[in-house]
């Protein structure tokens, strides 16, 4: 989130899919929190768009129910709701009807005449991916959408289904809007701990000199969930873990960890550095995929004391589905900084522990001078960045145990957000929505970033589609995935890192 005290200019936010789940669970709570924290523009309007028949009052009540259930404040500052809700309204329209789009023109004209200013206009497409091209095309027919200074469009992931469709979507969007108008949103990039990676690396002389192949042995990124696909079986059948998590979230985390130091914090400078990382990832040939990538699918079993069904038994899932609910891979970045350093990534449903962590393990000290009895519990230094559920950074180093003998053991030095700072950290959507209103695209993906990410995973996707798995389902709920995932990292003498579970 921008640290300026200057509020964004007057803004009109149209939310396609306004009556849907994303708006109720994420967008409306985020906007309300920005309002409570005095970050919203002095003049703003939030208009939900959808086919559902709502009066303004009924729509506001629908959003308020979501805020009471899903907001990080959950019941706090409800006295502010009346002030916020005055800015919220609902416009019933069929997004497939070209004539309906002129209703938005009337709304914009009305607010600008009332406010006496030329406002930012933001179109947030909180809709199914297949609806994006048609909506974008119909928006392009509105002449005032060509204003690249004040009109913006926000597109949720997935950005295509593969490299070909991603290129087609980018080509379409760029034929209607300029690249500066397009905000491809990945909520992971708005998380406070993710943004802190840049501060950790580039604001501290302690880390950057050793942030390279000379000192770092390997890197791990884990994004584990303790839930199954829930009611998203239809979507998940078309995506799978590799598309849903690795191609975007995990590769973006990798970029933050591996990018070169920017010369400034200009949006395109930072995005250039991230794209350089993706372009430097060593291509995996299709016949080598089995050596570098592992897939899995959960079976029925028990999850934290609750009996759960197998993926193939989930609603809207093919009973013979070959869609992966777990994916792990090993990547290399072929550049001067990272040559030869393996980067292991994994993600999965129904994992033993909910966590998103980045682990940087350093090489052993070059000369071990301590007596043999000191070596029993010796561990290399490790920096672990926990993104969720705990937000902390911990540095593991060796220390001498109290006593007469020279006995070493690893200890953690921990920086915890909740212990260091008062108040709640902003949710990711709060940060990113504010950036959209301010016109700051730094944490949003550019077209070339999206396509570079697809290039990385396409050989894996193509190999898996050509060779259906013979062992699905191959891991039990409440585990860490299939055995092959352990073998992937064990072959190199490593093991997966997980944080201790707090009681």
C-alpha cells in the first residue's frame, strides 16, 4: 500500500459480478476497511453490476452481511457503515447486452456533474474467466474508455488456460486498452509479508551480499492448504494445482526472492526485474518432466478428525478425473546470481498444515572447527519467510547450549508482525484496490510477465496431458502429498521444510 497521506482522486468503481461471492467476501470488506482507515477518495462511488434483481438497500444489506462474516474487523466500526453505504449502489444489467453498457455512461456523467471533477473509472471484472473477453470488448465500444489516464480495468486470474489462450487474451485486452490501463490482479502480491520481501532484501546490507549462489544452497516455496476443492470442483477440473497455484502465485513469489535489485521503485522497473527472472528459468524438456515435476491427487480419508471424500467424489468432478490436486517441481535459474541453485516448489489440497512459506537454506560453514560432540545437532543457517497463516520472518543460526561442554544447537530469531506492530495488517485486496485507485501498477502483472510464467509450466502441462497418471489417487488427506514429492527433493540430499505447529 502506498505510504502517501494523499488520498486517491475521485473514483467510480464498477464491479461486474457485484452480487457474487468475490465481492461479498473480499472486495466489499476491503473497500469498507479502506474507508474506515481514511484511505478512500473524498468522492467515490461503488456500483455493483449484475443480473440479480436488487434494490440499493437490499444490495447494501447483502454486502454488509459479508463484511460481518468475512472482514478482518468482523463487527468493529459498524457505526461507519452508514457513511460508507451512502456511496454504494446497484445497477441491474445484462453484461451480454451491448445496449446495457450505456447505463454506465449515464452513471459516470451523473457523478461527474455532481462532483464537478473528472473521475477515475475502474471496471473490476469479478466474473468467470470465459466472460472477460466479451465484457472487455463491449467496454471498448464506449468512447470514453479510451482515456488511458483515468479509465482502468481489473482482471482476476486465471489469465488464460495455457500460453496460447493467455496470448489471445492479452492481445484482445491490448487492442481495447493500453497496457497502463490493464491491472491483472494476483492477491498474493498484496500480502504484507510478500511486499516485505523487497524491504528485507534491499533495505538491509546484512542480506543482499550473501543472496546468491556463493552462499545459498537451495530455496523452497510451499503453498499448502488444509481444505479440498470444496464447491469449486467445476473450476478445478479445468485448472488443477499447477495452473491454479504454480503458474501465478508461486512463480510470483519466486520472482520476489530471485529478482535483481531495482534501480528505483518505478512500476515498470520492478516488473522488468521480475520478468527477467521468469525468462531465465531453465526450460524443462517434455521428456525430462518426470525428473523435475511430481503430481498427485488426494484420496478419501480423514482430515483433522473429519472424514473427507476423494477428489474424484467431489461435486462437479469427473469420477475418473486425472486433474492434479498436488504439484511439486524443481527449477533452476540460469543467470549469474543463481546458477546451480535448485528451487523446489510444492502446493496441494488437504495438506497436513496450512502454510505458505519461503525457505532459503544457506551453505555449510566452510571449515568446521568444533569438536565432534558439537556436531550432533548442527544445522545450516536458514531464513524462513512465513506468509500465512503466521506472518513472520525467522533466521536460524547455531548457538552454544549452556553448560560445560561445547554443544551446539539451532535456534530461531523471529520477527513477528503481530508482536512488532499494533493493529491489524491490511488484507491483500485492500492494498491492491488502493493501488488501482492511485494508478500504481507495481504489484500487478504485465502481459509479458503472464506469458513468461506460462512458458515455464507449459512443458509440464503438455507432458502430463500426454501421459495420464496410473496411480491416482496417490496421497491421503492430512499428509504432505505423494511419496514422489519427498523423493524429488531427497535425491539432492534435502528435505521439505515446514514450520512447527503452534498448540
